[in-house]
């Protein structure tokens, strides 16, 4: 029941009412948009699904816009005259919400903060309007993205396609999303090398309909590139699961320092070899086994503690035959967890609190997965995705000048009136001593202008 799909950008500047002449600099994107809009109108879909990074977004939930209808405009871009209204497919929304929750994918209509249509939705709808789409006959679903994994986004797309079949609904899928926002030094977000790399890889993966490569792109490249639409594309890929697909790259431009790509997907019959959800699960398991094989005894101990606790809700027993460095030495230690390139938990101790370093790691691994107030507890189905690091802290050394700090070599401890904050050294995105101290102050609840006592410390980091 899925007629086709398309990945599109959503730059407001593409519309003359906003661009005021600047839109001519991305004329290839405009031409491609008009072409895909013409095709969509010809297909006569009954329901159009739009996933947008600028709709309501939660870390652990897909928000599906509720109600019977919605409207919006580009007033925030000084173009209030660009306004439109749509009707939602209420039956589709209801069934998608119920089926998703039944399959343990958190999705539904609760938590709406702003019912107005966002520009990630309005831009493609505007082109469809101009192409002659009858908004009185076609209904819509507007769906926000989430902070959940690539596998969950893909599975959500599969559920969308299944609901369409069960409702006998002819749908078209629009995955709204810009690419990197860091393509030019004079662009809105500056330049990083990863920006053009990200765009090149996404366009290649979409253009060849290689959704496994799309789902397994390097997480650091994606994060550094300040991408916008990748999760939108993941859901679309899931909706095309086991479908015979022919991809067409219609355009790519990065004129304003932001990547705008349009790739259209013609959908044929079934193709069981394109079961990328299954392939992704196998890939993740293989990568997890490779990581485990490279882990040293410190990281293995943290993993053992965390996995035992998550599976049994009980602390792990001390393993036999640990090296003397773990059983005889006492030291503070931090256990850090990452998932999908993002922090998933980090708890540690500045000074030794247990009888040996092994106990310190065992306890802090449990805390990192279950007591970090910034995150929900780690679940069993996340275990293959967790990457670990263990930092063993040296003795803190009192210093009296920021010149004695080095963000790559030393961690920092700040203290004021009993409030104490710590930041580990050599963290991605922390490039200056000033940033390091500012973050440590925030963690301690110390205001930026307040003076602090400083300590530095070195760590031995185990990956």
C-alpha cells in the first residue's frame, strides 16, 4: 500500500516569499521539488505520512500529531501569507499508536506542546499545494523524531507500512530533513570536515537505496556534521522494508552551508532480500562481539557488572583471578556508557570508596546504568549497543592557576562552599580550559561568576 517515498529538505528560503530572490541560488532543489510534487499528485495517495525533525521531539517517544486537523504558517520567517491547513487521518493515527505500543515502540499522541504545523512540514506541503494536490481529499500524518536508536526508528517505519496494509490505505511517505549544517565557514553553523563527508555518504546511501549503510553510518561523523534529517530517513527506510525499490537522486546543493538533497523512491513489488531490520540486528551483534574481544580487564569488569545487574537486578559477585592491580589498589574510578555516539550514563568516585579498585568499578557500573539522574535505567535490549570506558583517577593535585590545566591531559575538580564538580579530561566537544571549568561549575550548581578552588588530576582511560 506504500506508493512511494521521498527524502526532501525543508529550507524556508526556497520559497520566494521568504527568499526574496535568494531562492534562485538553489534552483536545482526547487526544480527537483516541483518534479517530485507532480509525481506524488499523479499517484493519488489517500494518506501522506510526513516525518519532521521540527515537529515535537522526545528522547524516548515518537510524537504523532493528534486531533482531526492542523494549520500553520511561516510567520516566524516573515512570510505569514504562506499558510495552509490539513486534515489528519484519525483512524490511521489511532491504530498506529496502539500497534506501536503493542510492539513496545513508544509512540502516540500524548505530550503535544504546539499543534501548529512546523516548517519541516509546511515546505513540502507548499510544493504539493502548488502542484495541485487536493487537500480536501488527502489526509495526513505528522510524526516527530526521537532520540531512540536506528533500529527503533526502522521498526517504527515497518509498523507504519503494516498499518497502511491493514487499513487498506494507499500512502506516500515524505521524509523531511536537511543534511549537514556545517558545510561552509560562512554558513550559519560554520564548517567541519565531517559536514561534506556526511552529505556525500547520505546521498550515496540514499541514491543506491542501501539502507543498511544508511543505518550504520559512523556516529561521530553524524554528530559532528550537525545533521538534521537522518532519523527521518531511518523511519522511511523501515516503511520500505522488504520492498523492491528504485532510487533516483534528483538534486543536491549546499549553497548556504546546509545540505539539501532530494532522493525519490519508486516502489515495486516485494523483495525479501531488502530486510534491513534483520540485517541491522546481525550487524549490531557482530560489532558488539568485536568490541568485547578488544576490551581489557577493566572494561570487561564494568560490562560484567552492568549486564548482570540489568538482567538479574542483583549486583554481580566478584570474579576470580582478577589481576593484582584491581584487587590490591584503591582509587577513584568513573564508568562511562555511550550508545549511538551519545552519552548514556556516567557515574564515578573522585576518591576510593571501596576496599579495592575492582569493587569501585563493580559499584560504579551499576550506578552508571541505573542512578544517573540524566537518563532512564539501561534496558536489556540496549546491552549490545552500549560502549564502555573506565577512567581510573590519579590523586587530585591542588592548583592555583588555570595555566596549570590542560583539557587533554588533566581532569578538573572545582569547589565552592561544599559544592564540588568534576569533569574528566579529553572529552569530545570540550576544547578549552574555560569550557572545562564552566561545565564542572554547572555540574556542581556553582554560578559562572563565583570563584572556585581548583584541583587537577590525571586518568588512565580504558576502552
